[in-house]
């Protein structure tokens, strides 16, 4: 009889312990899912924070008119030009480093502006992932309107926006270098979502309506 009671007590203790482990795992999943990012994903998130600051500097210091269009604006054409644009009184790499510039999956062509502003040549440079991720300037805002609105250069090509921008980082090899896609805008919040391995799902438009959470995106915590 005593042995049966001990056996029953052990089973209850084991059940309670198992339940506690399950609840703890659920709590971790619900409240700390962002902490489980791989080190390279965290590095990519920090790179997006850097690019947010880069956009702010580009806008604020535009009296040097880095893009030669005569007004303050956010650069929206590509990522590589943050390194490649040479300010009239400055040097290449003024806004960001070569590593992020090379991670641009769609860098601007060398002759985009017809000579002004001057671009560092990328004709011999192959896009190279940063921490396993490619970067791209998003093409359309939450309303489906092109980010590229303001023209620059002799060719008067649309390359900038006075009010907003969007940037996306996605795995170079889904499942090997990462699973999450990350996006950031002028507002400064970074969101992530697992979009699968279909290259056609690379996000080039900010989620409709402006709130990514309504479309299954979640906050990323660096």
C-alpha cells in the first residue's frame, strides 16, 4: 500500500515537472522568440540599424548635396551608393562601408547619373552577402507608390524620396545562411518574417497599409 502511494506520488511529481517544462518552453517561445536569432541574423539587424542612421545622416548633411539634386532627401535607389557616391567635398565611403555596399543585390550601374554625382565603379564587383544576407532598397511604399521620386544627375533619374524609404535584408541561401527576412523604414522599427525559399517572395514593397504586424511580421529585437 505504501509502495503504491509512493509510486503515485512519483508519477504526479513527474507529471508536474513535465508540465512545468512545457509551460516554460511555451513562455520562452511567446516572450523571447526574438532572442533566438542566430549571431549572423543579429549582425544583419544591427546593419539595418546602421543603414537607418546612414539615411538620417544622408538627409541631414545634404547641404553637401551628395546626390547633386539640390535638396534634402532619403536615398532610395540602392544600398551600394551609400559607399559609392563621392560628395563634392569628400571621399568614397563617406556614408557606409564597402562590406554593406557589396551586399547590395541590385547595385546602381556605374553610368546611372552621366557623371554627376560621381559613383565608385562596381563593374568588377560581384554582390557578396553580408553575414549570409543580401540587402536591397525596396521599390514601393505601403501604398504601392515608388520610393524613387526625386531625380538626380545629368540623366535626371529618380533616385530619392523626401519623406520615406524602405530596406530589406534576406538570406542569400535560405535555410543555410538564414530563414528570416528583415525590413526597416524611416520609422525605425525592424520587422522579420520567414518567407520560405521562393526567391520571388523577396519583399520589394512595404506591407500594404503601413503596419507589417497586420501581415504576419514581428518585431526583431537586436
